[in-house]
């Protein structure tokens, strides 16, 4: 079994998660549904991350094409996705560490969390 150019072995951790192991003994967890999409019997190209990125890039471009949008929308929407996820992360940091954002996490909260 392969994901891209990586020969893999795998095992189910639970009904939704697969543990993928590479020849170098590194391993990663991946959703079963995504694993079923990107795993193949034949050796392909790229890394596991390349294949995941390629899968979502194709879905993303197909969605934009469905709405008859142009080439330049790809970078605009991708940038907006980055801003959105950054903002969502900052909201979570503010709630978790009771601060105004990632740059203002009180050090005593970090030390307590690390112990």
C-alpha cells in the first residue's frame, strides 16, 4: 500500500482514525475517510502531505469552477482562509488563556500548563 511515493503500513486506531507508518518508523494519524481517498496499491508521487494538499486543492478549485470564478480567486480565497483560521486560533487562545491573543499569553499560564 502506498500514499504518494511512500510505502506504508497502517492500522485502525478506531472506527474513524488510521495510524500510518512509514519505512523510517515515523507515523501519523489520519482520518479513515481521507486515508481511503489518498491510499493506493501503486506507488505514486509526493509525500503524504503532498497528496493531502493535492486532494483538497482539487476540491477547492472544483468548487470555484462550479461558480464560474476566475484564476485570481484561488489566491484571494486561499488568503482569506488563512486569515479566517488565524482569527479562529486567536479566539481559542483568548478563551483558553484569558488574554487578548497569542502574543499576550501570560507566562504564568504557560508555566502552569507545562508542569
